[in-house]
């Protein structure tokens, strides 16, 4: 379709569609009825269930998901613009009316133990009226780089075969989850939260697993989690969680629940398929129930180049890339243009913060025509460096090995 639609235009289209849907639903539609779930599927044009345009120069379609092409970051600033930010959807993007939306908190970890039927509620306006905080943070899918288990290590894994484009950095603005939990009456006995999305039930091979929900320890929630209503200075786009999503910095992307509807607050540890059967490491080196639930993302790097980029020989190219880590700041990045035989320190520029990526560059003047492999290896502040081989796990999570990026020089 139209790859040139601005964010504003997409917004306007979405707003109109939202009004149409609300009008079409008739007058009987009270807060207690159909809107209790708050959501209805968006009539997406591209068959993916994603609302925004997915022009082929920015995205690689992957079923209900869309991967950002890394070359689309070339010439961009520090942040990933919303028009090219990857989308990871279990089901279609729901269109939610912020006027009737409520955030509901309930459970025995709150004073007076409000029930799911009679929760503590916050409106969108309530959140907008509270003290705002902002944060620049990456969101990265745990399976980012999964296809490299196969292409680089010859291993079979299951799940969406992402390249390295299931990551993006945005400037998020909203209210600290800690603030809302306190207002809702968080007790000192609460240990776990269960934030749940308003998108439709997720059905996996015929089995209905219910709505997307992933337990979050209270300790992390109180530390740095945001209830975000803005992305890069604009209201969240529908595909990224409008009206409100969690941003759980440095952690596996699944923690950052979009289209947030309710949060159970519990004195007991909580479980859902998203911390038991998914988002743990399974495989020969793991116990049968898998590893502990995954939390922080690992160290990674990517070049702002197409996979199999074509480069002219005997000209100086400046190789650009970005590195990030869930452990903290990236300390330095080394690049190899000879398949790993020799390494040079890349020059970093711009912000260099935890929860965020760092940009780097290195000039390269290729002489020999033919196929080359470009490698980048980042080391973070904890001393964690990207290994040569990523530890195999059947679901292909956390591919953090140095990627061998193919380019052809002619
Ligand atoms: N409600 C809901 N939240 C969700 C998901 C989802 O499908 N439904 N996907 C999760 C996963 S697996 C990831 S990686 C991130 C992706 O966020 P993005 O689509 O804004 O890039 O959202 C997370 N939050
Ligand atoms: Mo994900």
C-alpha cells in the first residue's frame, strides 16, 4: 500500500476507524458489555493483523509479526522511528478506545484484596494527570536473531525465524508502574504481578492459552518499569500498545505487555504459559522444566546494512552499527572485516547509556572483490562479551553470538 503515510496520517485513519467501529456497535455498547474486554480486531489491509503500513524497504513480514530491516536505521538518529519499529504480535492488533479503557488492578497483594470483578481502576485521563517520567530503552524480542542458530550454527529451532531486526529503541513517556501500584494500595507482602493484554486469546496449535500475560516480579516493577502512553513524543501507535503498554527495560520483550488491561497483584508467585512453556531455555543442557524464566536480554550488535549488501571495491565505506545489552552500558565494540582474523575498535558516538543501544562506526576500504563477512563484537559493563557460538536451546532464544554479516564486494 502507501509506504509514505506519515504517523499523523496513520493516526487519523485509526481514529476514524475507531469512531466508525464505536458508532457501528450501536448504543447498547456500555462500558460493562463488549468494551469490558476493551478491544476489537483492527481490519488490517496487509493480512498480518498489523495496522501500520509495512513497506518492503522497511520491513520483512513474518506472519503476524514484522521485522525491521537494519538498513532502515541507516541515516536515522538515535531512536527507531515508529514507522519502522518491529512488531511482535501473538494475534491481531486490537483497536482500543482510550475513553472507555481502564487499567484494573486486583489481587491479594493490594490492601483490602480487591477482586477481579471489583478492581481498583485508573482511566487514561487519570494516568495523564499523574507525574510523567520518560525513558529511552530498547525493546527486543527474546527470539531476535533466532534464524542464525540455523544459518550460522546448523541447528534446528522453533519459532519466528527472525534475523537481527526484532529490536528497536524508543523514547517512552508515561507513569512509573511503582506510582500506580502505590496508589492502588500495594502491600509489603506482594511478590508477583500478572500484567495482561487486551488483545484476543492466543491459540497455540488448537490450544487456547488465554490472553497474553507474563508474570513480573514486584522488585523489577518498582525499580524501573514504565506504564507508557507515548512513544517518541506521540501517543503510542495501535501496533505498539495504544493506549498504554508496559516498558520493562533491559528485559525480554514479552515482559513489555502491550494494550495493558489489568494487573493481578499477588502474595504468591504467579505462572502463565509465558513464564513456563515459553521464555525459558529448553534443551540438552537444561532441566526438563527448562531454565528459570528469562529476564535480562544479552549483548548484541548489528550493522546498518542489508543482509548480503553489495559494496563497491576500492572505495572507503563507513560501516555503521549499533550494540546493546540488557546487563547495562556497552563498554566497547570491535569490528572485523576479515571474517574474524583481525579486529579493530569501532568509534562510538552519541549517548552511551544502560537500557539503550550505542551507535558506532568504522571506515572500511575493501580491495578484494568477492564475498566477505563483517563481524561486530560488543562487550558490556559487566564484562560480558558476545561469544563465537550461542548456547543452543530448542526455542532459539537469546542468540547473542557474533553475527557473520555477509557482504559482496565488486
Ligand atoms: N498484549 C501483548 N503484549 C505483547 C505481545 C503480544 O503479542 N500481546 N508481544 C510481546 C512480545 S513477544 C514482544 S517482543 C513485544 C514487542 O513489542 P512491539 O511489537 O511494540 O515491538 O511486545 C510484547 N507485548
Ligand atoms: Mo518477543
